[in-house]
């Protein structure tokens, strides 16, 4: 009974988090970089989602928020690199297929957005175009392309 209640609460938390990230996605899509000052107020909460002590759904949704920032704010998202690049590297150890999939998608977007690969051909070889299935080798290959940014 208690275990079932905890599972239900966890499912509800994940559902709410998914809806919050959908709203952030919609606002980023509509306002792009102009939304960043508002997002700055939410960043501490998003950063907590990326913490090593958090469950995989939090990691998944936290990565999704930064993926939207990169997609819709473009070069203006560089100011967040200290926040999201290190967790991307750490999440390579995550065994959750959901985190691995969103990590690959986001990593390719980061590399592509910051022009860290020379061509779409290299991008395709590094792990596919958006929406491909995650492969650990591809994650490592792509992340090595921008690991120097963390130094």
C-alpha cells in the first residue's frame, strides 16, 4: 500500500515536470533569447534536476530544458555552458535508456549549434541526425568534440 502510493506520487511528479518543461519549450520557441531573463529565475531549479542524487526522470527533463535553450537561443545559450556541459559528461554513466536517448539528442544539438563538427556528414557519422537511437560509442565520440570547453 505505501509502496504503491510512493510509485503514484513519483509518477505524478514526473507528469508535472513534463508539463513544466513543455511550457518552457513553448515559451522558448515563441520568445527565443528574449525569454532568457525569465529563464534565469528558473535555472537554479533546473540545475537541481541535473544533480547526481536525482532520479533519471529529473535528469531527462533537466537535459530537455537545456536542449530547448540551445535550440531556441542559439549563440546566446553559451552563457549556460558551465551549467549543462559537465552534467552531460557525467550522464554518460547513466544506464537509463531515456536519459541516454535525450543525452545523445542534446549532445548532437550542442555540437552542431556551437559548430564543433565540421559538416553534417561528420554529424551523421557521430551519431545520426536528431531522433536517432542512442549508442554509447556515439555519445563518447560526440562529447569528446567539445570536452575541451570544460577546461
